[in-house]
């Protein structure tokens, strides 16, 4: 009986490992112990009453929690940066509250879910989400922006070692921002590049406004659009989240991850924030997450929540000029001009033109294409033979 139980247990892990690979791709080697632990955790949790479900097919299911934590990329400012004057704070609009809003389903405001990969660049994805939304609302033109440009060029932040969306907004204030397509994401830091297709011109971003406090965030998401926020995301419930509303008991308030608040609502009596993550669409609910609203869940809106200010009237940045045409090579006739003149006088261009013309028009352009002259030359040549 013990042997049978062991076989059943191994087969169960193999079945779930196959499910994981069907979503995340084939994996070499034995089933990791971390994955087995995740399967046990997920099954135990999902068997209980809860406001949310977990899964073992997400991108981090085969990682230990310590390995998973390496994907966090929010970096607190240094002490000198912390002493800088506070930025403008969002002022409550005074408008009537609404029950729900979802910018991700309105169309033309939120780009598809992206994937930061092994780089701790969540701050850059949170920032581009805020910039994309504000620029789209100002211009009715949704453009996917380049996170790689922020990783490479924003030297206040630390690329794959972390940063803050608000720093990225400050960086964006003084530059032209690139399209995603023209400055593609590589998930590693690189040299700052030019020659890209402009998405937001220099002067299109004018600053940013902070939205700390859940009441303030609620008004901002309602009346401004998607907001860049910071949360704590290093707990196993977040690592293996599948659906439902994640509650405050499942995560702390030590901010370590940048995301985008795209809406809010109520599910089964629980108020929630809707969050767009940057771990691909196989994580969570197609790349999204719901966390409880009004309870400080995961530290949301405790600090580092902000949205960029944009000026749609900023003059467009000219596109980079096309490459210069290849110059015409200099004249390089094989023979001197006297020889060419004699061939021309005799009417032998169609026969001997190649001897005196490499790149220029010593003979050929004068008579080499004239059928009548060519025929006369051939007749002369046949007589002489």
C-alpha cells in the first residue's frame, strides 16, 4: 500500500508538471522541489474558503520564494533624494464617486500586458503604463512606449537593479520618448541609443503629480486615468495568484514592485483595485490582479503613487532623416580620352565601347545604344575580316 501511495503521489506531480510546461514551455531535468511545494500550497489554499484562488501554472511556480523575490525591482530613493521637496499632490475633483471603472476595457488607453522578464525593471513598465495612458487620453492616440529606453538612458534609476516611476517621469520631462517597436525591450541594461521613432516629443511630458492615499487614488483613477503605484509583491499568494481579490492578510506593506492601477470595483461584496502587472499574460488573471480596496492591501497608495502630466500641444519631434544615398562613383575609364575619341570617330562604340568605358559615358551613351550605328559598325568589321 505504501508503494502504491508513493506511485500515485509521483504521478500527480508529473501531471501537474505537464500542465505547467504546457503553459510555460518545456523544462529540462527533474521536477523541482520548489514546484512540488507550490502544488501542495496551491491545493491546500484552493480547498479553503477564500476571496482569491492560486495556481501552479504561472511563470514563478517552479521558483523558491527567495528566487522569486529577485524579480522585484522597485528601488527606494537614497537619503539625499528623500530630502527633496515634495511634488504636487492630486487635488480631489469634488465629482460624484462611481461604483466601478476599468480603463483596460475602455479601449485606446491601456496597452496589452507586457513582460519584464529577468530584469528588475517593473518601475519602467509602471512608468510607461502611466505615460501611455495620459498621452492617449490627451491625443486619442495610444502608442506603446519603450521601457528599454528608460532602462538604458534614465541614469537616476538603476536599470535592471530597480528604480521609481516618478523618477522616470522626471527623466521623460526633458527628452523625446521612443516607440516600443523602434527601441525594443531586451531585459538587460545597455547603452542609451538614438535614431528611434518618436512617440512623445520633447516637452510632451511636463512633470508629475502624486496620488498618495486610497481616497486620493480613487479620485485620480476615476478622473485622470491609469495611475502608477507601488505595492508589496514578494509573498507566495502574489507569486501564484490566479483570480479573485487578494486581501491584506496575504501581503505586507514593504513596497517592492511597481505596477499600474487601471480601475476598481466590487466582487462578491469585496471592494477591489484592478492592477496591470508586467509579468506576461500567463501570470495572474491574464496578467492582471485584483487586490482589496480601502484596507491598505499590499501597501497600495501609501507612497510613490503618481501620474505624469502631459502637453499634447508640444511640437512633434522630427523623425530621423533617411540614410544618405550611396554616392555615384567617380569616372574611371580604362583608356585615355584620345583612344575613346578615335573609337567614337570610327563608329566602333558598340564593339569597343567596353574597352574605354568602365563607369562613365566616353562612348556607350553616345553611340553604343544606336541600332543604326551598331549595324554599320558590324558591316565594316565583317568586310574588313
